């Protein structure tokens, strides 16, 4: 998913739904949320749409902290870079025949617009 993908899809949706307000869009990546933000700005509808990305990207955090993030209102950082810290030991435990937890919940951080 790219910024262009998000912008194109949101532009099409905004065009097809000119009277819709209070729209929440959750994406699978910050890049798509940036495109949604671009589309809502171009349509003058940033006050009608809230877009949330996933990834906790530095660009997303910077935009949110700027105080001028438009319809981009947040990102969720799943700390993907830390998955190996607990996944590798669990795989080793499995290989050693040890029990592993049935449920593992990684830490996540939500970054929201100011």
C-alpha cells in the first residue's frame, strides 16, 4: 500500500459520497493514511474524515506532532522491530520441547494528533 493508493481510493470514495460526514478510516499502513489525508485536504473535507494508520512511522509521528495533521489523527505502532525479542526465544523453547504461552500480546503504542 502506498500514499498514492490511499489518495486515489479516498478521492474516489469522497466523490461517490459527497454528503457523508463523520467518517473514520482505518488503514493497514501510515502511507495509505497519508494519501487519505491528501485526498481530504484536496476536497476540503478534513473536518469530516478521521484517518488512522498502522506502523508508528517517524513521518506519521512528525505530522501528528506538527499540530497540522489534517484528517490524519493517529497511528498505532505495534513495535514490529521488537518481535524477535520474544519470538526467537519462543521458537527456541518449541524446539527444546518446552511449553510456550498460548497468548502473546506485543506492546503497542498509540500516537495521536495534538
